């Protein structure tokens, strides 16, 4: 077959060679070139179809595509739909075989994304009768093709500045006849008119399992919040995951049987009794998030709510008159949970602040607590646009998991160092971070009382604060050198960013531990990579005019010696003194430089709720493009 085709092509080439210049018209040239291109395309198609990938059955291709779709799909609760593009739209355009495979299986077209423009309507059609996941929201620029599937011409004509809201309305209207198929509906970044005027919001959604109504935060500043009476005809029997953001009040719709619930801004829109009523109707709730809002005290006499399945609780920007602990006291939590609190304030009118006013005691981990961090932010979170932080030295932050607790921010010694031994079970703590400089430093006796409860401590990290009060407390007093040895299992000591480091005090401590058969395995002195601030506030508790600091600029630049080896980020005298510690310590490390301002944050951070709130609070990150 190939030999016959080659002979025919030789004859054709010979015939073309006999044609004289100018003998063919332009139209004839165009027709010949078109035929030649078609022949080349046919040859290439034959070669492509003979490749191994085209021998894969369409059923196998469909399975591969489904895995790709599941991998790329946003989560069904607090979904990240920034610049969402459904991968099936891409793979269906790769080649004819892949297009045939993708069009043969309606289950591959279940994700309907407004960002896909007119392809969203095609996806509704191609999905036939399978369940739908719908993502509707503001588009920065109108995707191409949206005007082409509008069944009724707009008057005035569609213009880019008006298109995002109208595109959402059209998408919602196109879903009306398919309301029974919707399992997930996520509407984000829109004003209330584009949502509440849609007939879809009155249709029953009998199979809806996940719902997100997150209206544009810009409208919230003008108190233009949607106040729905009842949505979807009050019929959402399968609903399990619900997010309500920037809504003036709850819908009168009764939400029951939820497993995930997120209520967000604006502040103080929900009464305490209404929130408790909602929680009481969902005993299987696994995650509850209160973001940029806090309930209004309404003198409720509500009974306590049993929450046997709760595993994660997130609270942000709490500024209610009622203490957080008062609200949490209405909840009966039967197991350790993940608890995240950021940017919380406490009304001074309720009395002096204490740990008990912000920390849910019943979510403490008991004897399972293995890591404790007491820290404070080294930067203003509102001036870090590249990496927004959850931390502020003027507010409260808490991260509590099954075996880890970090308290960050405004806490003072009287609020934690003195309270923690009586409020928490510290006997099993193996790792301790101390990173909060106090204007009123605890006394040596108070520090020793605190450390006496840490019988299992193995690793101690002193970060961004003077280390000498802590080292002094851990050192046996001169008048009783053989007295109680605090933290007898201590093996590792890390000191970071201490510009007032006393190597002499550290040497006395290490020598004493070695003499009492409790030798340290590692002492690590870590530079923060910043220049010293002579006579000025240095940002770490106001300690001015340090005797020495970390010479390299920020960010640090390695300084090499004549042999090309990096020089230590400390003065030679300090390095010499640190090397003498090796007589009492197995290993001394002083070359490390750490510049990440959030290096002392536990790896469990951040929860998904924080990332969701961060996008919602900064509308420029809502990109559909």
C-alpha cells in the first residue's frame, strides 16, 4: 500500500516539475497548496494514530481523565477557585481520540465553572444527567464566548465592565432546569443582586450537599448585605457543608444535619442564641469556623450544646463583648480538637485579661501535649503584602492540636507563664519554644516554678528574646548547687536572635549539667541575619545598643574566607567562647542563619479557614481568568 502511494506521489511531483512558471493562476496555486497541506496532515494523522498512546481504549482514557479531574478539583468545603479551569476542557482539545473519549463519558463534565466562559454551558449539556459541581463568581475579565450563548440579546449590549455580574446571572439561570442535579453550589465574590434575583435561588435543590454563599466584601462596608428569607424553597435535605459570608442575617431556612459550617463577616451579624440554635440542629458537626465575625450577646439562657463529632474549630477577629471562653462554655466537646484562633481582641470592660478568657480549657490535650510554644510576632502583619501573617503582638493567637499548643501575641507572664502549670498538663511536654519578651520579666523563682512542671522536656528553643533569665533559672543556685535539677531530660538548647547572648552564663549552665550527668547533646546559636541597631529599638522587646549582633545584612550574604569557606555570622570572640562549650556539650553549632519571621510557627499552620478568609479579605486574589 505504501509503495503504491509513493509511486503515485512520484508521478505527481514529476507532473508539478513540468509546469512552467506563470502557467497556473493564483487560484490554482491556492487549491494545489490546500490539497498538499491536507495530504501532509493525513500522513501525520496516520503516524500519530499508530503511536502506542492511541491504542489505549477509550474506557482506560476516561479513567485517567477522571483521576486528573479529581486531582485538580477544588475541595467541596471552603473551595479555592482562584483561576479555576476544568482540565477536561483542555484534554478534550488535545487530539481527536482524546476528544472522542472525553465526550463519551458524561461523568467527566460534572464541574461547571463560570471561568470557562461559554464552555460552561456546553459542560451542562455534555454532563447529561450526572450530578453537578457549580462554581460561579466574579471574573476579572469577561471570558471569550460568553455573549455567544446568551439566548436573549441584552439591552444595552454587554460590555466588559458589566459582564461579571451578568455572566453569573446567566449561568445560574441556565442551571434552573438542572436544579435537581446540583450537588455542590459555590457562589463567591458577587453582589447580592446577581444572586437573589436569580430564579434558581427559589428552586428546591433536593440533592445539594455543599453550599457556599460568599458575597463581595466591598458591599459589606456599605451595609448592603443580602437578607434572604428562605432559599431553595426551604428544601435542601442532603445539605452537609455550608458557608455563609457577608450576609446581613441568617436565612429563615432551617439548616440541619450539617457536618461543616463556616460563618463569616461582617462583624456581629449573628446573635449568640441563633448560632447555638444552628449548632444544636447539627450534632454531627465536624468543623465550625467563625471568620471575621463574633456573635452578639443577647442575654440568652440557651442550654449547652453537645458536639460529639467536632474535630476542628477556627475563630478569627473576635471582638465581641462576651469572652471567647464564655461562648465556648456553651459547647460540650467530648474529645481533643484542633483549635485555631487569630487576631482576637478582648474587651477591657470585662476585666483583666487572662488565659482563661481566650482559651477553651476543655480542648486542652491532657497528658498528650508534647509541644508548647509561647511566641510573639516580629512584624506587623498589615505591612507584609508578600506573605500575609496571622500574627500581631497587639492581639491573641492560639494553635491547639492533639499534641501541640502555640500561644502567640499579647499574652503576658501573668496570663500564661504563671497560669499554665495549673491549667495545662505540662508533664509530657518534650519541646518548648519561648519567644515572647516581657516588659515585666518573670522572676527567677517564677521561671523555676514554670520549668519544674516540665519533667519530660528534651528540646528548649529560646527565640527573639533575651536568654539569660531563662538560663539563669535553669542553673542551680550557688547556695544549693546540688539541689533539684530542672528538666533532667533536656538534651537540645537552641538560641535564636539573642543580641544580648551571655556565653559565660551559658557555659556555667552547660558545665553544671555535665557535672551532674545530664550532659547536653546540642547547643545551637542561630543568627537572625540582621544588622545590629546601635542605640535604637531593635524590634525584639526594645533592647537597645547590643554589644554584638549578626554582621551580615538582610537578607544575609555569606562571607567567605581566603579558602572559600563561609565565615560564622558572629564576632570571633563570641565564636571562640562558643567553641569552649564543646568541653561540656557533645556538639556546638553557630553557623546557621534563619531569616523567616514565621520560622517559629508550628507546621500544622495554616488551617484551610485562614487561607479562605485571606482570599476573601483581599478581593484582588479572586481571579477568574
